[in-house]
């Protein structure tokens, strides 16, 4: 059972990685974020409404700031959890960070791009 998020919202577009304009077309060529050959590949335009996903050269550099904020929040949460069990020991922190981020990097990358493009493109039914 999927999460019920109303279509036509930014949350829907970000959660399902859909075109922010029509909420139909996919933002990425491959749905599997762990397909490392294609996890970062996006079509130039939406397959449904033809919204341009490559708005200008370097457009997604701003998504790096979203990614940075996201990873910072996750790192603080991981550190607090590790601190509860191991105190200020460095190796449990390093191992926890490497484990968590090796799993989450493709998801953070994609969601950051989805958030960034949703800042600039409005839903149009």
C-alpha cells in the first residue's frame, strides 16, 4: 500500500519523482535509484507535457545545496543515535556514516533534484 499523497502537489512530484508541471512524466530514465549506470540520468523533456527538465546550463547546481542540507540533517541524526550507544567514539560514527550514506546517496541525489526543479516549476493541470 503506497502513501496517499494528492496528485497535483509538489509533495506528490517529489515523492514519486514525477514532472512538476503535469505530475505524469518521470524525472529520471530509470525508476531504480540503485542502477548506478542510470541513477542520475534524466530525460531532456517530460514525455507527457514536454516541460524542459534541463532549464539552463548548471541549473541543478542548486540541488547540491538541497543535498547538502539533507545530508547534514541525516548526519546529525546518525551521530546522535551512535552517541547514545557508543559515546564520542570516532570509529562507530565513521562506520555508521559510511553505511547510511552508501545506501542513501542515490535517493538523496534524486530527491534533491526533484525538490530543486519543484521550486521553479508549478503544477499545471
